[in-house]
């Protein structure tokens, strides 16, 4: 049950980049920059409507299901490098070993991660990032902050993005591939493909975003903050601190994507 909640929370927090303007202004001590954040969310919504969504729909149309899943698995496998490192930084050494084994198995037997062999042999996917690591170390989240293009975040989340980039091998493609333009193309192209693939995987969740709450901005903010707290504490939070995404699903607000990565 805890695993289902975690997956649902991850899916909705990623989808939050789709959030647009809302009509109801609320005062929340976690969100002192609400005016700026609502405007930035509206900007991101426009980018999504005119760029990301059409591209994602085209990508979904031309990509066979098996190829789409293969791309998702490939980037998930690259992500496991950072997951393994963050496991260790959080003191989860057994889990770090499991995630390291998962990466090796998927990279070799899974053909560079295109096939998720690890899940077939009881090496499940974990989701750990540097923002969670900073949270485990006691760094506070800070005020809620919506970033252009990236969506919901916080001052700690910004540092987390920098840490995650440092653990992503695509960041260093330019140093190892020559001529330099090839490395730059691999790095930028890989990041763009990952963003498109992730957005395509979230197309089925738009009904949740548009119908689950009267104030979409508040919905996305609470989803992000609840998800971060849940992930940092490995699910050890009071029941009333978890948004009831399974209840929304049961009420007909659309499917919850079980594996956005």
C-alpha cells in the first residue's frame, strides 16, 4: 500500500509542471511567494500547452509501446546511478548495494537498460534524489517555489537539482565525446528526449490535474510538498499528511500512472 502511495505521489508531483492559473488566492506560510509562483505556473502551463503536450502526443503516436517503454527504462537505468549514490549518502547501504546490482544487471543483461531485468529478479526500482538526501541531513525545504520549465520546487529543491545533475552521466558527455559538438548534442538531446518521454507518460493523468481540485495551483503545491515530505521520511508520516490520490482514482478522476520513470 505504501509503495502504491509513493508511486502516485511521484506521478502527481512531476505532473505539477502542467499547472496553470487559478482564481482562489490562499494564504499559506509555506508559500510566501504565491503571486510570483502562480504567474510562473501560468507560464509553464502555456509552454506545456503550445510545446510539450503537442510534442508528447506526436512522440506517443510515432513510438510503438515497446520502444516507448524501452526509452523510459533506459533513462530510469541512468537514474539508478544517482539513486545508488543517494542511498549511500543517506546511510541506506543495503539498498545502495541492491540498486548498484540493479544497475549492473540492467546495463548488461538488460541491453543498456532498455529492458528492466532487475524488476524481474526482485531488484525493484527505488527513487532517491539529492533533495531527499539534503532533507535526511536536516536541511529545511524552505518556501515553495515554482521554477520556469522545471515546475514546483523549493530552495532545497534547487540545490537538489544541481546535485542530481552532477550524478547524471549525460552531464559529462561533452568531456568524453569528440568533437565537442557531438558531446553537446548527446547531452542536450538526451535531456530533451527524457523530458518528452516523461511528458508522454503523463498524458493520461491530465484529468486528475483539471478535475481533482477547484484550485489547481493549491493542488499542485500541496501535492509537491506532501510528496517531498513523504519521500524524505520514507513514508513515515501521519496518514492525514498524505493526499488521497487513490481516493481520487476511485472517484473516476483518471488513471494514476504507476511508473512515470
